[in-house]
C-alpha cells in the first residue's frame, strides 16, 4: 500500500522514514564550517540536497528507493542545518553550493546527478551553473530562481507541522541547539533576498534539468516553474498532482518514481 501523509501528521510525530545504515559518514571542513555527509549503497552517485530549515534525514524515503535501484545515494546537511556548522557570515546559496563541491572532491565523486528540494534545488542548480562538468542533471523541485517566483505565504496547518518537526530536529542535531530562532531568521533573510538569476543566466545552463512543480505548492508560483522550464535550454517540465511542497513526504512512492525516471534519462547506469 502506498505511503500517504498528506497533512504531515506522521512527519510531525515521527519524522521521515529512517535513513538506512550508511556506508560512510562524517564531516568535511568547508570554508569556515564543518559539513556533514553520508553515503548509502553503490553505483552511480545521486546527491540529494534538502530544503531550508531541514536536514538530510528528510530524505529517508528517497534514499532507500535509490539504494534499492542500484544507485549511490549521497546526502549533505547544508551549512548551519542539521549536523553541519556555520560561521558568522550570512547564509548564501552560492556558499552552500561551494560546500557541496568540496564534499564531492573529498569523496572523489567526479560527476553526479542532483536531486534538490526547495533551497536544495537552488543549490543543485547553482552547482550545475558553476561546475556543469560535475553534473549529470538537476532534478529541481519546488523552488524559485529569482524573487518574482514566490507566493505570499499563508502559514497553514501542514506548514506548522513541518516547522514543528524542524524545530525538534534542530534541537536534537545542531551544535547550537538553543539558537533555532536565530537560525530561522538567518535562513529567512537569505530566502527574502536570494536567488537572483536572470533569464540570460538561465539560458546559459547546459546540463539536463527537470523543473518539478507540485499542484498545491505553498511557496512557488506555478507560472514561475513554467518560466524556468521555458527558459532553461531543453528543460523538462513535470507537474505532480495531488501534492504540495512536501510531496517527498506526502506521497513518497509517487515522488520517487519521477526521480527514477529522470535518472534513467540523464544518467543511465553503466553495464556491469
């Protein structure tokens, strides 16, 4: 039976599905911060980048599916999120993209497919812009590439449940567990002012991209997702019906099937 948590009641109470036993996990020193990573399975690398205020554990359903299909799943806690630390500088997406490239270098991953959710989607896209030779493709779910793409947000019960889960996880995982309010404000300031990519910059993207938009996304205007798909060369537009910004948790089997279809297109597994 397909897992279903449309109102995030289960996520608020329990979090996502537990991550499997890691092959390897640890920290990489990245320009003033210690960035946590973990790897699972084996095969072609797929790097999963979580959303703002969250952490890699939010990918539990997706990591298990990727490992089962023969991929090497790599998760990274963004700077200041989850188990990763930060310095006194403001959050920026480009700084977090540089962290991901440093982790790739440390793990000796020459090229990977990227799956990004919300803020993680922006980070993945920036890696694709800055270092296209390292990227098989970008699965860009639920985010904007300039300020015009966001809605006026209404704090719904679903969003409140997600926020409460993030607060509990931050208190458990962070090196600064008492600073959640300051963390939220710093991330929110980044979201208010970034990203700021022009149409001309998007037109220069040369890696395969899927723009994935949920029917009921609470944060991103559907017309912005359509604009991204029309502007980025050869980008694919995928609409997920019956779900919102939290689709990886609400209907994981549906979400995973779309990821796997994308991976087969952009980075087919090598013959044994």
